[in-house]
DNA sequence: ACGCTACTTATACACTTGCATAACAACGCC
DNA sequence: GGCGTTGTTATGCAAGTGTATAAGTAGCGT
């Protein structure tokens, strides 16, 4: 009778393990969808046993939320970086913002899979629903502010409702192109989505975002 | 000892039962998300017992696919109706097509919830993935054909790549606005999304879709 | 009215899930 | 180097899942 020898293991720092578990969760969701992200599958991918998850997170729900927060963080990080370009003029910042949201690492099947999984349960889970609405409105507000700056610098003041509609439309363009890129990225040339997005916004606002800016 | 009396039931026609089960599935998905659509929950909502499902469908998977097909059918039905307007000119048909995709019953939380649930598992399930890609390309081809007609009628021939990019952009606008409407329909006025969509496409194509057409 | 068919119910089963708990061992400290 | 702390494993459990199967009965043909 073979006495089952207990598995060897190493102790990792708390921060490291948490990050590993989150990354393993993202991998599982990306490969097998949200229902495929079971505690056992996540643990196996992280190289630990299932029970350990509950040593770092109150429950599976919290781990998923942490993973979702991680993804959202990475996405907004790119967008924020584009917005923070204080040196450039408004038009160039808008173009950079669009390009940042329509290329890697924002356009990615893993990101999309997690997004779809959470969004699908959004209106079943009220907490998730409001979190998402807030994220959406925040994003749209940023777009609206950016558009306002651009038009103002152009000497073309726009009314509140017009500004709102522009923000809604641009947000839709970003979302739509993002989804197309995530679902079928292989049928687009690299940078093509960003080009299309910028060109469409240019047509919408009736100006050239790539032209050299005049101080 | 109370002898459990067997539950009363009525026999329904095959078509009726199948439709009821599909409708019950849609309700469950809409209210509790895809994971909430268990065979027992579906059966309860349909007013039958769980075992009956397997009398009309080989398994749960097939029932879900039938429900998904039902939703897709209802969505494309609207779009096709707009396309079939042979009497009207190309510009009016494009506007109608846009409006049809950006209002009820296409813009609906139930539809979206089911869409999100399926799309989330899309790249885990190859069969689902190709089905979706085909649906997307079909839809985009329709958009492209419509745009081609409009530009042609205007005497503005466009190159193949330009046509393709227009179709991608318009498709993105539809998708993006559709999502916004489904997720937060209450913050938009009725018809506002359609207005924004049409206005954005007008800007993109540099023409007026609502102006009276000249024969 | 009676049987037959197949639609419907009821029960059971194998499996998976998240979670609880106890045994264990790796690492730091003295 | 021994020891305690606690990160980690191993095992078990109750609940829920889809599915299989047998029993029952509603409604139709005759």
C-alpha cells in the first residue's frame, strides 16, 4: 500500500499569492468562460490546492470581484494615461485616447470574456449593476470633457445637449469597435480599428484630429 | 401517512410546449442570468416538471440554443423588415434600418442578458463562436450593401476598402448604442438612441438621411 | 366505455460545486 | 537546532446540477 505522501509546497508572500490567484482566475475565465472558473480549476492553475483560496479571500465571489477590478484597472489605466498627456493639445489627446481604447491591451479576448461574464449577470446582481453604470457614466463624462475641450479650442462652443449626444455617440463607437476587435480581432489589420475610430469621430466632429495643432 | 397525490397536468401540443419552454428559458435568463437558468427553474416557470424538458429537447444545451436562436430571430426580423422596404429610397431605408436596430424590441434587457451570456461562452465553445462570427459578418454585409446603395444613388462611388470601413464603423455605432440602451435604457429619451445613431451615420457619410428623396 | 399511446410526473443517481475543518509542514525566531 | 506560527494540504460534506428511468394518467381512436 503506497502511503500517499503529502505534497511539497513553498510559502509565498501574501501579495504574491493573491496576485497569482487573480491571474489564475483571469486565465480560467479567458479559456473556459466564467462557469469554467471553479475554485478547483483556479487553484490548479495557480499551482495550489483549492482550500487555499479561502485563506486569501472570504469566498469565490470576492476573488472574482478582485479579478474584475484588476481588468477594469488595466483598461482604465490606458485611458487615463492618454488623458494625462498635458503637453499635447486637445485634438491630439482625443486621438490618443481613442487609439488607447482600440488597441492592445484593452482589445483582448480575455478582457472581453471577463467583461461579458460580469455584464451578463449585471442586472441580476444590483450591486454589480450600479458599479457598471457608474463606470459607464464616468467614462462618458471623460469623453464629454475631452470633446468640450476640443470644440472650445476650435472656437466652436456646443450646447449641453449637443455635447451629451456627441459623448454618447463616441462612447458607442469605442464600445462597438472594441467588441468587434475582441470577438474577431484576426480579421482586422493592426491599428485598423483605431484608424476607423478616429476617422469616424473626425467625421462626427467635423475636424481633423491628426493635423498639426496650432498653438 | 399522507399518500402523495400525483400532480394534475394537461397535455399540450408539441409546438406549444416547446414554445413555452423556450419562453420560460428566456424569462429565467433575463431575471437571473444564464447560470440561473437551471432545468428545474425553467420547468417551474413553464409550469411543468424538470424531466419534461428532456422529452422535447435532447438536453439542456439544445434548449438554450433554441432560446438563443429565438432571440436572434426576433432581432434580425426587425432589421430584415427595414431592409425589405422596397418602395423607399436607399437613404430612407438606411435610416429605417438604423432606427429598427436602436429601438424596442431589439433594445431590451432580456435580449442583452441572453446575448451576453452566450457571447461570454463564445470563445470557449467553438461551435458558438463560428455561429456568432457568421452572424456578425452577415449583418455587416447587409450594412455594407446598404451603404453602397446609398452612395451609389448619390453618385459618390466608394472604393472597396472605404466601403468596408464604413460598414465596420456603422456596425460599431449600432452595437455600441444598442448596448448602452440595453444596460441603461432609462437614462435615454425614447427615440434618442435612434436619433443619435442616424445623426452619427449622417456625419460619417456626409449626407442627410432624413431629407426628402429626389426620384 | 375501453384500451392504447405517449405525454407527464416522480424518484433516483452520479457528478460537480463552494465551503468547512483538521492534519501537517515550511519558515522565522530564539 | 528546537519550537511555535500560520501558510498549505487533504478530506469531507451539504447543496445543487443535468440526466436516466420507471410509474402514472390524460386524452384520443374505436
